[in-house]
C-alpha cells in the first residue's frame, strides 16, 4: 500500500510542509527551554557558591537511665 504515492503532488507538498512546520516549532521550543535553563544556571553562578544544606535530624531518643 503506497498511500503517499497515490496522493496528488499538491497534497504531498502540503503534508511535507506541515511536518516541517511541526519539527521547526518543536526545535524552537527546545531551544527556548535550553536558553532559559542556561540563563538560570548563569544567575546561580553569579549569585555565588551554592549553599550547602545540612541534613535535618529529627528528635533523638535518649536511651539510658
């Protein structure tokens, strides 16, 4: 079954342009997301070294007399 081969040329071109448009939009979204991530990383580095958090310990039972 050659579904795409039996379509008219204009329909094949339309499908090709639609697929290309979807791929371009997806790539632009990925690039915008990556740019935002890199900007956040840059701001964190400019703010100074990362704070090291000490692990929280809960109340301890004192065993003994």
